[in-house]
């Protein structure tokens, strides 16, 4: 039943907060009031552009809060991607305003000129180059950092992919080499990597297979080479996680260093 609830048609949390601040602390100077009225008048008479602007603003995350998370060291890869996407909204909103003569002649363009546009574009480009488009939920999975961003990481990932490819194709090689059917290679936390052979053909397993577990319909084996490959994969995963953690920390620090810029952009989009 509040005035804010009655008139609130904002599409972002920062916009809602800004509207609440304006209602709680009205300005008394004529220039500010006239500027706001002229902006509202322009948006009120440009329905199509207004809807396009709402769509663009709807993509903007809360930059002030994301900047705070980066400053406190708690921003993850997803948060940093949301920073990148929110920075994208600034030129997108400007393009909508420039395409409409009424909005272009209003006070609206000046609002978007307040932040340092070049610095925002440079930070956005850095984040785009550094972060994978769909990062995993945890560091241990790997894949947070985009390929081509760090040469050492690219070499490590290539080595890891080669090792995993050897494991992925092991079952087919074992079938061909030893004439086995019902063979698969898998991995779990208890047994690590293993070769699983159907019970009906388990007696045909070669001598260098070492049995580690018997199940209802199959048996699990390991070989010396498989154990060596597993150790190599685990070492690579550990090195990759450590390197990606360091690189992500550097990107987070870069964002934290631009906290004031992010707040400026956030204020402009909120208004």
C-alpha cells in the first residue's frame, strides 16, 4: 500500500532502490526537478524505445553489490561474468537512446555519459577475454578461464585433454587387443579409474589385469599403466585447479580495483 509499491515499475534492484531514495528524500531545486520531468516526458512519448530500454536494463545485475563481493574476495566466476554483462548494458542503453530522436534530445544521454566509458569498455573486454562463457560451479571441475587467456594454462589443458582422451579410448583398445566384450572404463571416488569387464567374459581377462572388486554382474580391474595414467591425470587436475584459482583471483582483484567505476556505472543505470 505504499507510494513506492504503487508506482514502482522498475526492472532492476538498483533502479528500485534509487526510486525509493527519491521518494524518501525529495529534491527541492528546480533544475533537478525539471531534468527528471523532461526525462520522464521523453520516455512517456517514446513507447517503443522505452520498452527496448527496459529490456536492456533488465539484463543488468547489481553492480554495486558485485563490486562489493569482488572487494571482499568472495566474487566467483559467475559474479565476474555478471559484471561483464552489466557493463554491456551501458553502450546498449545508449544505442537505444541515440536511435530515438525524442530520447536523444532529452537529458537521458547525459546520465550515461557520467561514468568513464573507455575504462568500462576496457574492463568489459578484459573480463570477456579471461572468463569461460559457462564456468563450472566449482574450481575443482576446471574450465573457469577461457582458452587463449594464459599460455601456461593452455599448455596444461592440452596435456590434460590428451591424458583424458587416452582414458576415454582405452575400453575400445582393450576390446580389440584382447578380444573382450562388455568392457568399460570409468572412475569413482572409491576405486579411482578402473576397467570393468562383464562377469561372463571376466575369465578371459589378461594376466596383467589386477582384480580390485567383484560386483553382481561384472568385475573391476586395474593395470599398472592405468594407475600411472590416473596419477598423471590427478597431478594435472591439481595443477590446473591451482593455476585457475590464481588467475581467477587476479581477475577478481582487477574488478575490485575498479569498484568506483562499477559503482558509477551502476548509479547511471539505476537512474
